[in-house]
C-alpha cells in the first residue's frame, strides 16, 4: 500500500502515526506528494490533490484522514483506536468532533499564512486566532476526561496533531494559562510516532513585488 502525504499536513500526520502505532511499516509505504503545483504528477493519482491519500493493495484509493485511519486500524483484525463500549461511543464522538473542529480551524489559519504576506486576509487570521484561543480553553477543561487519559485513541491523535501545529505557526500560542493541557501534550509528544512524523518549521513566503512596465527608474526624493 502507498500512503501519500505532505510533511506539513496534520491530517496526513495522523495517518502516518496510525501506521507506526499499529506496526504497519512493512505494509504501507510513505510517499511524499507534490501538491498545490500546476500539473503535478500526483493529480493523476488523486484528482483532488489532497492528502492523506491511501492506495490499498487492491488499487482502491481512500481519501479523508478519518476514513484512512479507520481502515488502517482494522487492517490487522485488532482495532484499538475506537471505543468498543457503545455507551461511551457518543462521548468519544463528541470529543473527537471537538478536537477535529480545533484542527480544522488551525488548518484554515495555516493555509492563510502560506499565502504571500500581501495576499493574506487579516480578518480570517483574526477569526482563527480567536477560535484557537477558545478551543484551547475548552480543552483545558476537557483534558482530564478518562478518554484522554486512557489507551491511545483517535481523539488523542487528533488533538495532539492540532496542538503540534505550534511548531509551524508562531502565532498559535496556546500554552499560557493552560497547565493541564501542556502536561498532557508534552507527555503525548514523547511518543515515538509523534516524534517520527514531526514536520519542519514553516518558512513564510515573501511578498511578491509589483512588476512595472518599461525601464526601471530610481526612486525620486520627496520634496
């Protein structure tokens, strides 16, 4: 099988972590995909151009991190990332949705920062900054939930990949005033799968200078 990813995608990071946590490295090959590039060869494999994307041994393509992670979890016949207790299933889904909501907002923020500085929307950045603050406050209250302290599950994976975006977004400062969340994340971040899938820090693109027609002229002094 082939799992297509980009190093900076937190969604692809979740899928890569599941491969490692489940010991599937011999069955799944990680393939770096070239995205957001015109005429990328990757688009012939996945027309949407999104990651992660898993091509199974049968040649079937799976998109969406939740679908891929669930497929990988059951591959060995011993799923362990979903709650087997029906009474707790709704609670698990509630918390996973909360973590996914935080991750989705941070992804929007990150995409905005990937634009040239002169093309970024201050309104979007401000909105996602405020959302991230509120979500971090919510998780400071939720982090002692038994599902966050027990065996590894998709809630924990999702939240960790969201909080881990602090390494790529200098404006995402979630630690101050949230000691329980810091303690939980720092413990989770020690997992080998989390360390192995760390992305390099993002370097913001430079603004594109405006082009002028004709010969360039030296700037004139103001009078």
